[in-house]
C-alpha cells in the first residue's frame, strides 16, 4: 500500500513538470490532471475522487477568490492613479540620492503589497532612470534593491496572492504571516538588494538601454498624505485581526469582540481600502466612474488565473490528504530526521527552478506540505514560518524559464550572462536568506 502511494505521488510530481515544461499546458489544467491521476493510481474510487476535487477546490477558493479579487482592484487603482510613483518620489525626497538604494528597496516593499511584481517594476522604472541620470552610477545600484523589495513583498507579505494562497492551503493565521513576513522580509531584502546590489553595481556598469522610452507621467497624481495611509490601512487591520484572535486586543465583551473580528477580517480590510482608493485616489485624481470601472475590470484579468491555479493546488492537497499519502510522507520524513521546515523550502525551490513560476511553486509546495502538518505539533508562529519558508523556496533562482527574468533583462538591457549575474544571483540570495531567517523563527518559537 505504501509503495503504491509513494509511486502515485512521485509520478504525479513528474507528470506535473512534464505537462507544464514539455507540453506547455496551463498550470490550472496541469494540476487538475495530476490530481486525478494521483488519486486513481492511489486507488481512490472515481466518484469519491470527484468529491475530493469539489471539496479541495471549494474549501480553498471560498477565501482566496475574494481576497485576490479585492486586492487586484485595489492594486489597479493605485497603479493607474500614479500612487506608486508618488510613494517613490516621497521616499526619495526624504533619503536623498546617497541613500536612494534603500529608498528604492522600501518603495518596492510597499508597492508590491497591492501590485504584482512585474507591474510594480514597470511603473517604477522611470524613477530608476531619473536616479541614473542624476548620479551617473550604474543602474544596478537602484534596480537590484527595487527588485528585491518587490520580490519580498510579492512572496512574503499578504494580501499578495502567493502567500495568501499558501496561508489558506497550510491553514496558518494571516496576521502572523504579515508580521513574520515583514520581520524576515526586510533583512532579506537588505542582504539580497542593498548589499548585493552595491557589490554588483561597483563591478558592472550598466546605463539606460537605448530602446527605453519613458512613459508619460500622470498629470494629477495624488499626494503622499492620501496614498500612504490607504496603502497601510489593510495591512494594519489584518495584523489587528490576529491580535483579536490571540486576545491581545479585547473589549471583554464577546459580542463586541465578534464585531472587531468582522471589522479587522481581511475581507473587511480590503473592502475599506478599496472604497477609500476609489473615492480619494481615483476620483481625487480626476477619474470618473466609467474610467474607474474600466480600470477595476482590467485589473481582475490576471486575478482569474491566480484564483484558478490556487484552487487546483487545493485539489492536489486534498487528494494527498484523502489518499493518506501526506501522512505517509510525514512519517517517512520523521523517520529520516528531515525537518518539515527544510522540506517545505526544498519542495518549493525544486519546483521553482524546474518550471519557473513562483506562484505555481508556492501553491504546489504548499499542497505537498499541508497534508504533512497533522503529523506534527506546531504552533501558529511555526506554521507562519513554514509559509515564509515555502515563499523563500519559490523565489529562488529566477532564470531563463521565468518570465520575470526576461522582464528584468530587457528593461535593464542586459545580456543573458549579466541577467543571470544580476537577478538570478540576487533572487537566490533572497531565497536562501529568507529560508535561514524563517527557520530561525521556526526553531526559536518551537
């Protein structure tokens, strides 16, 4: 029986990679095919397998679809109103040119919370151009810190889709993930972005590529006093949600505490942020209702793909649970002395390196790890650390099979060799550093 289960899981993982890498099938379709194949090979009755698929998809998407949708609308408004540029210019005005790299890192950290990694890089690239013209330093000095900040937020800090999906699949508390993600993410971004960016920038002189044409700027961008509070409100509310659940914040009245949970819930946090963004940032920048509706509709297009892939990852997780494969792998790991935190990092890292997509690596890694957790006695902090460990593995070694690698290479005008030397190395440092720090949190609070 155990041999059949092990074969089913290993065959499923290999099949997933073949479907994505060789046959170029979408990740959503590939994960569903692999889930069905794994279930059949493990001996699950066909109609029972259908129920497993429905349960896995439904239990995952009930939360994730709402959050990803709300987050995408919020990010779309921030992007199209020029709010990200406002934030970047404000931080630069406070730090000056000498500290511009750290300013770009923190800008990336804040901007990528509501906005996708590639979008954040594209809309902030003109700021890097301006810095290069002012200082005549290699563009690497500013690009690598920005990229590190964007990547850390995109992978470590909800409500971005990756950690959000992993949190739901793992069952870890969202507020703690935000706090640990920030605690681990900031030093990780500093090491991979600031330290490595300065090291490489002093050795690799890169100027603005000739083909780059700066985009027209927003004529009436919102002021920082409007942007910063709206950006931070959902994060602070989600943190407060964990504090209410942990009874750190309490009124002493169960009915009032229940209302606080509703107010601080991620659904409410992002609804509030969206309403404020719509009226204060959107209409405040001169956009009318029709323009705002068009912006929000377009922003939901990439969200649909993420939602479906996340749901399919939930199906794969449910198959591993229902077949007993998850428990079997956990027992094998415990017998071999392999820590769950190490396995979570390696699983995501291998999938990331082989197939390129960080989101697919996070969701697949979480699907492999989640069924194992019932065999361990872990507290909430340890579960949150596992989420960050998976995110770290999924950020590792962005290279030729990752669309993000080509985006960075083309915008910076790098050769393939220098692209590997720049973003591949920086993302690898980011992944390893994030894993080491999340493992420290896991063992310190264990």
